[in-house]
C-alpha cells in the first residue's frame, strides 16, 4: 500500500525537515504486519515528494490474529488487506511521521505552523460508501478531491467497478493537519480496522480530530466508523464533542474513559504510597507520565519502554523541550526491556506496570518478576491487566479473542489473584486486588489491579 505527499513550496526539499526524514536517504522500519519504507522519488527545490510504502505480509497478518481466523480456511490469506490502503497504512503513518503529526520541527518550526501547498495521492484506497464519500469527508476540510473509481479487472471492463479509489487530495494546509486527516479518515473510508478497538481509540480520535471533527458535517459517520461501530465508545466520544461548548450550562458531564479511570487509579495508588521516586515500566506514549509530572510529590520519574519510536512520541506528546528545566529535570526516558536486570531501576520508591504483563508470553513472566520484584524491589508496585471474563460484554469479541492483537494472554480474576499471591509470597510483598472501571455484577470489572507493598518497607 502506498501514500505519496508532494509539495511545490520553495525550497520544496524543506519537506524533509518537516517530516524529519532526509530526502536523500531511504528509511525502513518494522511493523507488526511487515515493514514500512519512507523514500523520496523526487527531491528538487521546485518539487519534492515523500512516499510511504507499507510492505505487509499476509501470512503474518493471518497468524497474528488472536483467537484464530474466522470464515473459510483461505479467507485470512486471500484478501485485500496487504495491498489496499487501510488501518495498516494509518498505523505506519503514525510510526513513520509521529513527530510531524505533533506539529513540531526543530529546524523549521515556522514552516510547521504555516499552511503549505500539498498533494496527497493514494492509488488504491477502499471506499465503502460510493465514489462521492471521499469528497464528503475531505471537501469540508478544504481539499480539492479527485477520486477515480478502479475497475475490478481492466481486462474485463464488463465486470464493473471495484470498491477502490485512486484518490488525490490538493490543499494549502499545515502538514500536521494533513497527516491527522489522513490518519483518521483512511480507516473511515475503508470502514474497518485490523485491530481490536477499545476506549484508547477515543483518545486517538480526540487527539487527531478534536480540532476539526466537531463541526464536520459527517461527524456521526466518522465517529461511528473510526470506533468500529462500537456504540458505547461512540456515545462516550460524542459526549466529549458535545460537552466541549463551555457556554452550554445544560451539557451533561463527560464520563471518563476506561483508560482515564485506569490511569487515575494507578496515580492514586502511587501518591498514596508516599514514594518520591517512581518508575513507569512500559510507559508507552506517556499517558501516566503526564499525570505523574503534575504531582510535585514525585521528585524523580523514570519512564521505560522497549520501543525507541514510542519513547520519541512520548517526548513529543509531553512537550519536554518546552517544559521548564525544573519540571523537565525530574523525568528521564530510557529504552530497555523488563526481561533483563537493569541497574537504572534500583532504588525507586514505587513502580507501575499499566497493561504491560499481558504483552509477554506467560512462560516468560518469571523474567519480569525477577527484574521488577527481585532485583529493582520498589516499595510499592502497581500492576493492571484486562479481566478476561469481562470480554463477554463486548459483542465484537469472539470467544477466545483478546482485546489487542499483541496480547499473549488475558487472565480471569481467579488467575490474576493466584499469580499476584504467588509473586507476593516469593518476593516478600503483600498484595491487594482492586477493581478498575464499572463492574458487571457477574463478570467483574473491565480492568483488575494488584497493589504490591514490600513487607520490609
């Protein structure tokens, strides 16, 4: 699948500064479904084009599905996902151009804040809704839309048109806005996503569409499709948009998402521990770190993640370079794995592992236990993980499916309690299990949390 972005702004090669990619060099990076490539087929002062090519492996896509394939035996292997633009491309877009999507450019910030002439081209884009759907989505955002339907097979024109478009978008727009529009609307046109959608998807929608979706004439369609027709998520997202008008005194309060409830619950336990130094292990893009930075109690904060790209996005989202030195100096971001002992983790008063353990194979969890509870030994450790029993409340999950394609397991309440008790006993901790989120009377909470406290602390 392919996306090209072209500008004729003079000098056009400044596009490389905005995208943080040198036009003279190609870049290849790994994706969960294959590889991504960024390169420039043309780079002159008059015209510069940057291409994002996603090389997906249909076998990897199929075998990566949790819970096994559905449908006919060949269905996972014979489909359009590796070749037509889809949420795979949106994921690669964020992976390749995450800093540009934040609107920051160290060398050309003035250009990053300026509307420039851009042409975006998607030669094979599914459009589940007819030829005019792309126009209905992009025209209100200021684009000139050229959409050409593709034939099912050029050798057999009598077969008619396929659901794929050759789409070209032209506009004078800030680069970060162009990337955000593409990130949100590509899967909306396709009306599908390759991963399980939960409440974190609301955060993505608000982050990348919060500035323009509220007034968009197709807001309902965009919200419904981006959230994969999950009615509960759609209602929660709509509450955010409708509640944004501060002049509306009758507006209903916005209910926090499960992700927000989870982060607040963890932050509350860390505050209650009395610790002044804290570790966020598997920190991701820095959602918990943002809450911790706001608490003066925490004098030193360390965020660790295995992915350097994710850490770069965390730095951008937290706007570390813009924070006062007194605040910025309290936070350290490091790359590392929780399956290897690391001296940088020693001496902390508390640690958090928010939705982390389920990303490791069960038979490798002992390595994490030894690193965190055996070697680092924080006074308090807070661990959250999905409650597998609660998955039955979601119609979009089949029996045996996990909430995310990278989850290696999800435990019932009894399994999590048994694991927590064994870890506490082995390493000299006491443990308390607590619910997070609205509890189902029979199935329990959506998230389960264990709070470990070291017995000698």
